[in-house]
C-alpha cells in the first residue's frame, strides 16, 4: 500500500495519509484498552501527591540487571 501511494501521490502525501490512518485506527483501538493501574482515591484534598508511594514504582532502576542493560545498550 505504501509503495503504491508513493508512486501515485508522492512522499509527503503518503506520510499524511499514513498519519491520518494511525490516528483513526489508534483512536478506535483506545476504546478497547483497559487501564492497568487503578485510580487512587484521594482522601485528603490538600495532600494529593503521595511521593514515597510514587517513587516506590521505580525500585527497578537500582537492580543490577537493569543497570547492565542500560549501560550495555548504546549506539
């Protein structure tokens, strides 16, 4: 499909058509996606952000396997 579009309408219009297709199909796909993280109930409106609980999600950054992957994968 992309090669026929390139021949018929050119490079710039091919990119525009593909972008429009991704927007349409992506929007349709978003209707079927379930959220993976539950929404946290806010009990105290003054204290909305729970920083320690938020930072607990990033414990994987200190794991040796993660550090090795980040250091070894370079361009």
